C-alpha cells in the first residue's frame, strides 16, 4: 500500500503566547479539499447509521409525511 500524499503543502501555523499552535492558515484551494473530505466523511457516517434504521415502503413513508 502506498503512503498517502499530504493534502496540504503550504500551511502556516500561528502560535499563541504559550508557544502552542492555535491557528492554521491554508490556501483556499487546499481548504476546499479538506472541507470536501470532512463533508464526505460525515455523509458516509450518516449513511452507515441510516442503513441500520428501519426501512419503510414509499407508501408508508408518504403516509408518515402526510402526503398519502
């Protein structure tokens, strides 16, 4: 298995008075990639949880929504 390539290449760190990193600055293009990854991960978790929920027929679902 290949080592994953880093997502960010141009990040900058800002440390507070205590010397610990408190902020990270990334270029907009790299931020968008990171944002997409987090969004897709969250969607994957939601889909995984939904697969464990009870399934309804279209008729049952519409009835629950009041559209039947």
